[in-house]
């Protein structure tokens, strides 16, 4: 069964913007299934357009910035 974006419901999202990246913490439910947490990173390309990047390793500053978002997301799970 292929992914259908119309079945994916975003229940919560908050973002933190840095100079060169944006981190987002979201809670999604696909087809009314279990609620799941997603952490994503966006960076800017050479033209200044946002693009998704691997989350990979995070700095202490990034973790401290999104930690309150994670706590809030817990209440939506």
C-alpha cells in the first residue's frame, strides 16, 4: 500500500530557527493509527531555499532548544 498524504494528520508541531537550520518537532497519526513523534531538520541551499536534511547528530544548543517542544509533544502522544 503506497503512502497517501491525505491520510497523514499532523496533530502538533513547533519549530526552532537557527542561522543555518530549522528543527521541527511534530506528532503525526497516519490513517488514524498510533501517534508518532517526528524530528526533522531543514537547511538552506545556495539559493536560500529550504530543503530537508538528515537529522543526524545534534549540538547541545539544538537539544536545549527543542527539549521544551519534546515535553509538550508528549502530551499529544
